[in-house]
């Protein structure tokens, strides 16, 4: 256990990693541990990586437990559990000096000079004893960890029983024995406890334990989405899996289609007839969907697409994280078609941004793309249960107001504006209005029949290629973007840190937590940093970003890709110079890595003398 | 709702088809079928793809979606899945349905989604001015095959039968009454119905009206449409080219299948079979 860094107001901040081979149950071991920890008053945050193949290859899960809000997966490990030599070799450098290493002596050769508390745990042997095979290694490890952090055995027993409930009494019995042997072995060896969780007050019922993907599914559910269509793709599939389980219970429908093109097409069809539709996918699927997104822009049909980004290009790194689909999201289209691009910053934020995405899409009748990534999508975190008794349904006719960002205490929903009886008398589906939004008739409405064509069309929907008409309708479609951009400028400002700081950091998406922690670390060292993290990447809150940039002497732009897509975007829009901090390794950037960047910049007198760190 | 034919015509938009185009006959036949069935125009969605046949959705006064090339079928699947109350008609040409969009056919068939698909086949890409299409015969000279098409043409009906499309029929633009009758039956069929309509192009006459007229013949009177083997045999015949309902069977529609899943989900998760509230669903993640 580490004592807290005072400026975080944190007494407990514990980082555990379990590493082994895919198929050894490493990740389910970590998830059970995280689930048990989440039942205490601590906050929990997990990060995992598994091989693209079901079995074989390196797999690991990292769990951070803290008595305060957790913003990132943290940096160095307090405790490392390794199942085999490869896992040891790949992760030992991440262990803190003096940290605790739990290893299987039968599988791991230790070098002589390790500065760590070494705890040998005969995983293979104990697993064979309990279950007759090596399949129980993960549960033995879970038991030993239970002792190490003083977790009540009963809590873990219940979780293990739930996990194996569908596998029958015999399997449950064997795993219970594995768990017991793990606890007993650690107790016999008198392992010194590194964290005390047993005495903690159990948390009230107000926290969920969610992955980012699950948070998106639940956000869609709350937003009133009742249709999804998808094609399996790592790491986005759990969004569809969650919705396909929940939708039948609430009269919603989920279709697994034959490919991504069919999936987005079905969603477009569903939205055309009045349903809120979600399309979850990842980069390679997203690029197949761009043609239909373009059509949605042209037909002015609401549609929400989630891209859980993974390493690219091409098949790339299916199970790793990267922020490299920004250009595709903003620009990936033939012709010019308006769309909104949002980037949630955490698991909890994924929930609220999904609701916001539906609200924006319905309000402005255009596609909204949400860019999350593997690191948010698959990790689990504790998320406060929102107050669902205060959902306010805005009237789309009265509420020509802006769409507010939903919060735990305050969720607004808005549905697309339908034509009034008077508007139906001379119904023009694409009527030119002050904000570019025209009421959309729901099929079944008498007198509302219209043609939605991907050809350039007039206000009434008739194909028309005349110069005046094309200009007029392009203006109409892009007027929506101007209105949206203006409304974004009145959103709460997403800037943290001292107003007089000369160093600014700009990031997007999942790096928010790591940047925030880096800022705290820098402040401890006397370096003041200002951090801005816009949730909306296109159209951008222009005035807010300008106000942020104008006070700075040094700007650092942090992102997880090779070429600096966000930096290009910022430089193009605002004409500023920036120091770019990229990480393109398939794993999330850590607070320490960002801190090193800040320290270098703080030591530089003339930032123009370097291009990149 | 009056059943007078002009009520199904969208008056503001005039067809772009060449005069003498087979598609006029098809449009007329479909209007008659809609009149027979008395479908209210506002209860109907017509989805079409790209090409001359793709313009079909422009001319009927219903809700209409004229989308991208080849994607009419999955769009319509989304429409029908969320709104089973609507009548859905899908129209595409041979390129749209069997070329760029051909991959969607077996999957719509597997779902048995309750809609009617009209494949207007003229053996060529007309809108792009006469290139060879998936149904252009081998050796045929077109603009994109100046020395003759190097590929075999697709035999459309046997493919649809192999996919087990639950209603398969063929007719031609030369017989408006037959179109009306067959399309009526197709639209009344609960499940995925396809009507393959041979509709010659006058400007790029790969499929020639005269040759077609000489070869078409109604299906033998004794043909029983639930006999797939017999249907296949008749479907393979190229002279005569049979017209009529080749195959028609009953199997659960996508809507029925999803309803069934919904019932079993509710049974499993709530004792009374009543839908749970959203907060109670979220509590399962605590």
C-alpha cells in the first residue's frame, strides 16, 4: 500500500496488476477482485489488455483502488501477480521499488537482485490439488490476493459462486476449493497484508461497476434509444451484447447484421421511421459505414455512431488502444456533410455523452459520432447511479433552446421535432428555417409523406441540381453546424488549473484522467499547468478554446497516435504552435509520461527550438 | 382512402425514364396492386437504391427513401424491424440488387423480414449508359465489354430459391395485369417476397423486348408453389421463360421471431412477464 500523495487528498491508492497468458483466466480473476473492491467504499478503475486470439499470447488486467475519484490507471504498480515467465519479463519494470511480487515458482525464474517483496505462490500445484487441472490457477491467485488485502473470504466466495453458477455444482465446488487453498496458503506463509479492506464500510447502493462499453449501452437505454444494429468487432462488441440482452425487456430491438454496411443501413432505416438508433463499431467498421453516415447527413436523419477506437491502420492492433480515428470522424466523407464529433473522457462520462449524443442528433437531425477507445471501452470503473427520477423530456417545439450536457442530478431528453397540423398543410420536409432544422414527419402520419433522397433536393424533397438550389441547401445543412458551434460555446468551460499558468495542455478523450493527474504531480513540483479537454471535437467550442490559448506561453497537445491528428486540427483552426506529445504504443499514456513532458517544457526557455518531445 | 389510381402518384415529380422504358409498365402495375390492396399511402415506405429502377421511390406518393447504391434491403430491414405496422416495398435494378447489393439478399432471406422486393432486371446498367451488369449474358457487347462480356450471367431465380426466400415470383413489364396480380400476392405474403421483373431497356436493349415476348409463358397450371424441387426445375428454364409464382411457403417472419425472443427474455427476467423499469435494469450493474 502506498501512502497518499497529499495534494490528491488520498490515503489509499493501490495499483494491482495480474498478468499471464490468454485463456488462463487472468482477466476474470482481476474482474472478480475489482468487483469485490467495488463493494467497499473505495473507487475502482480497471485497465486490461488481452491477446487478439482467445488462447495464448499475453493478457493482463490492472486494477486501481483508491479512496478518492480515480482519473487514470496510474503509473507504477504496488503489487504484481505473474503466472508465467513471459508475463514477468514484460511487466516487472512496471513494479514500484519495494512493491510486492506474487509469482508461481514453478513457472517463473527470478533474477537475483529484485528490489521487491517476493511472495512465492505455487499456483500450478495448488490448482491441480483443488481442481485436478491448471484451470483453477486464477481462483487460487484470487484467494491469495484476498488474504493479501484482507478481503473477507465470504465476499469472494459469493462472487465466485455467481461467476460459475451456470457451470453446475461440481465446477462451483472445485473453484471454492481453489479459492480456499489460495487464502490458506497465504495465511500459512504469514504474508504481510498490504491493504486492509475488510473493515471498510460497504458502499451504499448508489454505485454501479461498469465498463465504458456498458456505460454507452445504458446511456442509450436512458436516452430512449430502442434500436441497434451491429456487426461483431473488437473492442466494441460488448455494447451490442449488452443492448441485445436488455432491449427485449424494454420493447427495443437489436439486429446483428451481415456486415457493417448493413448494420448502419438498418439503423438509418430505423431512424427514418422515428426510432432512436445506435450503431456501435470500431475503426475498421466505421470506415465501411461512412457512406451511410453521409446519407444520414444528406437526408437529415438522426443517427448515433460509437467508434471504440483501436490501434490501426487496417486490422492493426484489435485489442489495443489508440486515438487515431479523429480525421476519419471529422473529414471521412465524400462531399461535405455536417456531423458532430464527441469524445467522452471516462467510463462515467461515456454514459452522459451518449445521452448528449442522442439529444444533439435528435435536436439537429444529423449524425453524431462518439469517439471512445479500447482503454475506456473495456475497463471497468465505479460509476455513481444517476438520479433517474428527474429526467425532463423537453418539448422539441418549444425547446428551440440548446441541449445541455446531462449530469447525474440532471438529465434532459429531447426528441426530433415533428410537423404540426398547420405545417402539414403545406409540408416541406427540408424547409429552410432560422437554425436549419426542419420538422421531420414520422411515417404513418397522413399528409407527411415525403421523398428523402440522397440526390440534392429542394425544400420539398424533389431532386434539383440547379446552382441556386445547391447553394441554398448546402447553406441550410451547414447553418445547423454554426448554430451548434455557438451553443457549444455556452457550455460549462472544460478548463482546469490556475488561470495564470503559462503552460497549457490540450487533450481529448480518454487521456483526460492521466493529464489531470500529471497536472497534480506538476503542481507538487511547483509547475503550474492549465488543462483544457473539450468534449466536442467538431464543431469546436471556438471561443472557449481561443480564450484558453491566448493566455498561454507554451501549449502541449497530448494524444495517443503517431501523427498528431488533434494537433493538426487545433493548429489549422487557431494558427498556434504546439509541442506535441504523442504515444503510439497501443497502451494508454501515463501521468508520469505526461509529467516528464511538462517538466521538459518548463525547463525550456524557447519552445521554438524544438519541434517534438 | 380512395382507391383511385392517381392517389399513389407523387404529382410534383415526373419520371426521368426514357419513353418506352419497361419501368413505366411496372409502375402502373404496382399502382394497380396498391389500389387492389387499399394500402393507405401514409402507411407505406418505399425504399430504393441507385439506378433507373432506384428512381421508383420518387414516383409513389408514400414515405420514400432513395438511398445509396445497393443498400435498400438493409435499410428496409431496419424500417420493418422497428415499425412492423408499416407496409414496406423495396425496389432495385439488377445492378443494385444482384451486383453491389447482392450480399444482402441471403441475410434478408434468413431473417424472413416481411417486405416485398421488386428486382427490375434489364440486364444492363442503364443510368450510367449501358455497361454490362450481373445479368448481362456472356459474350454480349456493351459499353464496358466492347469485345463481349467475359462473365456468365446470374441465373436469378435459382439463387433466390437456394436462399429460401419464402416467396419467389417472376413477371415482366410487358404484362401489367400480371404485375398487378403477382405484386398483390407478394405484398400479402407474410415474410420476405421477391418479384423478379424483366423490364427491358429501350435505349440499351441488352434484354430485347421482342425476344422476351416470344419466350415468356405462364407457369404450368399444375405447379404447386410449395414444391421447391419443381420450382427450381422451372426456374432453370430459359426457353420458355416462365412467369408467375414459383415458390411460396410459410415460415415465421422476423417480427414473429423477435417477439418470441422478447417473450422468453421477459419470462426469464421478471416473474410476472411484465417489462422491468429502466432503473431496475441499471440496478443489475450495481
